[in-house]
C-alpha cells in the first residue's frame, strides 16, 4: 500500500466518491473537495502527493487553481475536462499540469494515470543516474556513455521533451523549441524529426518518447517505463 495522498477536486459528488473509492483500493489516501475556492489553501496546507483537478468548478475554475498552485508547489496535477477540444487549449496555456484526462473516463484509467505521474516524480529524483545524458554546451547526447549523433533540431526537441518528463507537448510548442529562427514549418515536419529521433534512440536501446494521439508527444525517463 502506497499511503500517498491524492486530492480529488470535483464538484460531482458521485464521481468524486467513485474516484475516491478506486484510489483507496489502489492504496492511496484520497481526499475530496467540491468547491474550487477552497482548493489552493487546502493544497498549500495539506501538501497532497497528487491532485486530480476538474476544469469546471464552482468558486474558482481549474485553470486559476493550477496557476496559483504552481507559484508555490510542483505537486503533480492531472487536469480533468469534459471536452476533448479543451486539451489543445490547455496545452497552449503552459499551465504546468502534468497530465490531462477527458471525461468520460474509466476510474481504472485515472488510477493508472495517477500512478504514472507519481512514478515519474520519483524517477526524476534519480535522473542523474539515467542512461541518457544531454550536454547543452556541446550539443551532445549520450546513451550509456556512447555518443548519439543528432541534428541540432533533434537535440533541441529531445532537450525540450526531457526537461519535463511526463508532460505532453503539442507540435506547436515543439516547433518553437526546435527552431530558434522562428521559421514557419508544418506539423508534418515535426513528426518527421520526432520519427528520426525515436529511431536513433531505439537503435541505442532506449524508447523514451511516445505519441499522444491528436495532441503531440511526451518523454518519460527510461526508469519509468514498464
């Protein structure tokens, strides 16, 4: 049993109770709030290990809560929305959320996502021991000590993705990171660079980059992969 505390900020009582039950069965200690106006102070004082945060809440919306929490805490936040089209907008806002879940969802999926963000948080503390090393000064990447030959664009993409493991980056965000001269390129160009980057990493024995259908890409440190 993990004993890690998970705060569920959800104004639908039945859904909040259902998630709470599933989290408890998985070994977590759940807590629930139905009023967004109470969330920031609650997080500040109780210091949960993860937060499931609904987008539409009475009192204060999830966007405002996430922004405020990020001024004092890096607690993993999983944003929940009832509209899949909101995901692209949330990504573009650079909120600092760790994951995004769209309703309707399976409670088991939510528990799996919570486990994943908590596992990634633990793995990041061991990043110094990861097999992948990036040297920004030399523009050099190494896997298990062996040099990985990357183009400048591939290196920038890898660096941006690996800076925030588990976070989903849209193609637009990756274009901004990869091209410092602000040139106009298409989503397909980004996909092509990512495809080449993944092939090189796979050939070196790693597969840390995954695609998120319809949204973009995420990086996970090798230790966090199943």
